[in-house]
C-alpha cells in the first residue's frame, strides 16, 4: 500500500466533510455548521484563496480516503478577530461566513498583489484525518510533508495553525515551531502554562509570524518564511500545467487532467521553455549530446525543469508580475545609490 495526496475535487467534498462530522472532537465543534462547511468548501475549489488536498491510501483493494487538509488566505481584519480574546473556533466561523456570503478570504487579485509585496496571512483551516489512522507514523509524516510542500514559495507574514483536536497534534505543532498566543498579553509564547489536554478543550490560537521567525530561525514550520521572488513569470495556465507535471504523468495524462487538448499541452511546453530560456539561459538543455533523439531531449528538458521547480516553488505561486517588476526596479534604484 502507498500514501499520496492530491488536490481536492468537488466529488471529494461530501466524504471529507463526513470525516470531519464523525470526528469525536471536531464534529462537536462544528455542530450545525457542518452543513455550511460542505457548501463553503465547494465554493472554494475554483479559487486561489485556498489549498485543499485529499490524503489517500492506495492498495490492492482500491483507493481509500484517509482525510483532508484545507487552508486559506484571509484578510488582516479576520486575523485580528482570530487573535482577539475571547478566542473562538475559527473553522466553523469561517464556514458560516463563506456560506452566507460574508467571506474574509482574499480575492485572487488580492492574493497576487500581497504575494508580490507585503505578504499573506495563512489560516490552517482544518487538517482532519480519520482518528484511527492519524497515529500511524507514515500518515503523520505524509500530512506534515504535504503541508510544507503545498505552502512553500509564498510570501507569508503570519501563519495561524489549525486548532489542535488532540494532545498529540498540539505538542507536534509546538515542536515544529508553533507558538501559543497568550490571551492576556496578546503575545506569542514559546512556553505554555496549563495542561495540553485542558488547552485543546477550549478555543486557542497557535501560530508564527515572519517577524518572530527572523529573531529565532530554525524551526520546521519557520522554513515557510524563507522566500525569494520568482524569476520566470509563468502565467496562471502555465503554472497549472507545471503543478500537474510535478505530480507526474505523460502529456496525454496532463491533457486529460487539465481538460485541454494534447496540442494545447505541447504548445504550452514550447512557450514555457522559451520563457525559461529568456529569463534563465542554460537552465534547461536546448543542445544535448549528439545522437540523442527528440523524445530523449524533451524528457531531459522536462526533468531538469522539474528539478528546478521543486527547489523553487515560488515560480508556481500566484503573483502580480506588475508589482514584482516595480519592486525590483525600486531595489535596483536603491542599490545604485
């Protein structure tokens, strides 16, 4: 058997929400809002304001969904609400607001602009795995690696973690670099008072900010604040193709997954390689060894580009290219003084 994660699809939502509803800690937190959670997640799937993935186990008997992970980019105002005592369960509240048309999530344009300058607020909405599975080390490691993989490359200013449903989740978040917000002082604390079991029974806020991480670098989650601006400037459609390609698959499979023609896929690859050559000459080999066939050359070009993108996920994140150019111009002007 093997574990994997992939983007959430509309047909996954009902099953993933059912796992949340059946969870002994999360279900009661949502209460009547569980129906609004389904409506909210369905609304989100076509927007850049979220990351939504499904965790699956693939075996001889088929594929079984173990759970899901959903996070969202939210406004400064909502982050201030989350951090203002008395604290509340923000998962159900987020579901209610989105379902009723009062969403605090950023628009696609706001995300692109904030990711070019200023930075984004990430709210880790829900990471719910079937209780009987989450204690498996391989499942836990897959969930953690998926979280880092899906969120590397963004320009973050603050990350609010999911509100822990178990002592194990709480302690792992603290160990990974999360800090507990003190309700009295409004400050992030490395240490916490009280028993973890008591803390998770009431609303609490775990997180980390870019400002704090610059003063105490080295945590696992803190690596998400390591950021460099993208250099290649891929379009949104090119990014979707490249993200799919990173998960593997032939051009034919990419065509089916993205629901575009095979000729459109091949045309997109040509445009991508032209863009790469113009911005980073020599990154992918356009002149390979004599005797290499065209399929061999295409395979090697793609392989080297995938290697680069795994190390530079910022190239696949939404960003305002206009603001990015303006920011670079200001940096060059400042450096020339």
